[in-house]
C-alpha cells in the first residue's frame, strides 16, 4: 500500500528534518557555513530514498495497528453467492475446493487507493505550476539581451574577470532583462546569469563585481541541479508543510554559503562593503518564487537580515571547524543510512516483478483464454526452461487469494504450530455457509476444502512479525501483509505474479530455503490431487472477488512426469469467468496437449481434434469425467 507507507515515511522524514535543524542550531559555532548547507544534500537524499527499491523491514507494525483501527471485523468470513458455489463443482472433482475469497468492506487498502488519488491530483497541480515557472523563465531569457564584448565591453570584461577569479572553465552566458528586478542564475545544460537592465548604471562598479561573484558562485556550487531536484521533491511532497519549511531554510543556507564563498575571495576586510551591497539592493530584490528553479541574489527581508548577520560574524575557517564539520556530516550520513529501512515505500514490490531469464519460450494459448484475460506459466525443472503465455500479465502482481495457504501451512509446520502427524485445528462452532468448513480440519482437508478459518488460525498463532519474516525469507511477491494478518491475502495488500508463483514452487520442491524435509513432504502430500497417465498432479486453486464480482482466478501446482517435474501457474483476470475452476480447466487442457505432443511429436496435426465442447459454460460438468473421456 504505497500511500499509507508514504505517509509513514513522511513522519520519519519530518523527524529527520527536526534533527537536522537541531544540529544546525546547536553546532552553529562549531561547523563551517558550507557544512550547514551540505547537510541539506543529505536531507535531499533522504527524500529520494522512499522511491529506491529496498527490501528491509519497514513500518509494518504501525500499519497493522492502523488496519485494526479502520477494520474492526477482519475475522469475518464473507459467504460466496450461489453462483460461486456452482463454480466450485469443477474443482471439487479435482480433489480441491474453489471457494472464492471476497472483499467488499472498507479497509485500509481502500483508504490507500483514495489517498493515492488525492496525492496524484496534488502532484499534477503543483507540476503544472512548476512548468508554468519554467516557461516564464524561458520567455524572460528569450527576450533578454545577450551581453558580449562588442555591445557592453566594460561590463562584459568585468564579468569575465569574475569568471577567471573563480577559475570557471565553462562559459556562463550573461544576459540583461527589463523583466526582472534582481540578478538570477539558472540552467543545467546551458547555465546563464540574468541581471536587471541598467544594473551597472544604478550600482557602483564594486557592487556589480560582488553581484557577479555571488551569481557565479551558484554555478560553481552546482546549485542549479539542487534547485531542480528541490522543485521536483516539493511537487512529490506537496502535502507536507515541514518539508516545505525545510526547503525554505535550505534556500537561505544556500545564499549564506554563497556569501561566505564570496567573502573568502574578496577578503574579510571587504565583507562590510559586500554587506552594504546587499542592503542597498534589498528594496529591489524579489522573493524566491514558489516552485522556481532560480538562484536569486535576493530573498525575504528577514533572510537578508540573517545574511547580513552572518557576513558581520564572518570568521576564517580553521582546521578545527573543518574537522568538526566532517564528523557531523558523516554522522548525518550514518543516521540517514540507519533509518533508510523506515523511509522506503517498497518501490520494488509494487505492481510487477522483472522477468530476466533468457530460457523462455512463448506459447499461444489464446483459444484457451477466449472468455477472459490471463496468463499461463510452466517451468520444466529438469531442462530449466519456461513456457509462457502473455508475458505482460505473467509478471503482473495480483492477490494470491487461497493459493497463499500452501505457504501458510508450510510456515506453521516450521514453527511447530502443527506437525506432520498432527495438523488438526478444532472448529469453534461458527456456522459457515460451506458444510465442509463446519468441522475439525487437518492440513490436507483444509487445503482441499480451502478452509479460510483454518489458515487464519495458523497465521494468528504464528504471529505477524514471524509470519512476515517467513514471507520475506522466501521472497513471496511484495511481502506486504499490511492489510491485516487475517485478510492480507484476499484481494488486499499481498501481491504475487504467476512467474513468481512458479519460481516459488520450484524452490519449494528443491527446498532452497532449507526447511525441514518432512514439512516439505507434508505440503506435497496435502497438495496431491490424482495420479494420471501424464504424471502425479499436485495443485491448489484460488478465486478472488470484489463486491460480488469475480476478479481473480488461480490454479497453481506441479506435475511429476517420469524424471521431469513441471511447475505451473494459471491466472485469470477481471471477468465472471475468472475463477479457480476455469483456471484448472485451462491447465488440464494444456497438459493433455503436452502429453499428445510427447507421444506423437510432429504427427500432432494428424490426430483427431480434441473435443473442447466439454469446456463450455456448463458449470456442473465433472472434470473427472472429462479426464476419462480423453484418456488422461
């Protein structure tokens, strides 16, 4: 849940801002002026961190508390409709039950969507204003008068001498404009300084000299880049007044740092004259524009006063000040690094995963997906090869729904909540809509009947923190359990892609996580469906619905055929036909086709076409009967 995580990150960032401001105040006399400015670079980095992909633990404990506040009835099982019950018949014949997990109550996940919409709207408004300022600056520069050695030889020569004084190799163009009242510097690729027209007439030669030094210092400090980054971050954090205040102080410290650099050049004896230059020009100075990438000589009168005080108190930098400054900056960097797990909004865990494997073959199963959109992934573990239908959807993360129960059971086995010989959980007497739920359950019966309360009990006994650590250990999709320990899997916060489902199944079979072998075997036994002519079939269905409408259908598992093992995941999306039953049908059809290809190789086209009429919308049709008919 991006928005909720982002709000919590902002809380941490605001605290960090307070620490930085406190350090600046307490250590003002112990660190250099430039170091106080460099602290803001560290702060800017902290603002960027939320959008860097981290996998560290974030503010999940606070999220879970918020979830319980917004959603008081998380333990309630929402009954499926009669039509959904009809959809169950097909998977019942496979030895599994396809009970839809439904969500139609307002929870933190719903709140996240509303907050995200508000955030995006705010970003768009501030972005428009930023673009307006960019266009405005461009028009001013376009109408400005380029100063050269031909048209303004004395002024240009004075400007070039400042260039040489600061040892700036790249030429920074100088313009004069009647549309500005104070000097500005801006530009990333093509830096430039724009001064008010007739500034050289209204001010003394010495004042002009100081102003040129100041503006060129902005270029030397690379302030233009920081200005643009600051504007972008202000757009992103438009709702946080503390961050806006931080950038206001940043702008002041930026000007003070430039003032200090100028005094280092002109000498302490001339700092009073430099201060008078600011005072004389104060009335003509413009305030820093809202969301403007400009570096201006001026600012608010209070800022000018603070700058004058800094100039009056100027002291030459000592070795002790330099040493103290380095220590403080290192401390600030370490602090940001330490809190970085609390700053990330898990950008790497949002909507999709990256498929980088090169051993992938495309397959055309469009005829199988004629009534719904979806994807199919199969992985040949022996030959290390994938076959994928619809790569885009195969990497899109969606809710796992009941397929998560495979790993919920595995984690419970590892924690000793249940064990291989004793996995019984007692029914509490609650009368559920499904008769198969209204009795004590074992791991096998709970998986086959998709008994929600059984796995909710397991997760509760495991505990949130331990549960999260297991999901993180196996890299289960986005590992986001923030919707609540009882509902995270059901069209809510936890997301996983079909490709990731297949990868996890292969790692489960290879036990790459070094779990107890007997626990792996217990899960395999519970997933077993039937022994067919193409091998032993293991699997789990899952169906998700939102507000009474099917949105997500899963069938995942593996099939052992001789020495080969095939892991598969079929996912259907956003249609009435998006059910676990329909997903299992497509999977069975594929394996029948695979068997025929194995047996007949290139002669496949000569065979009598497979009778697909049995896959029409007759929901009462038995898959077992179909299997018999085709000789599976």
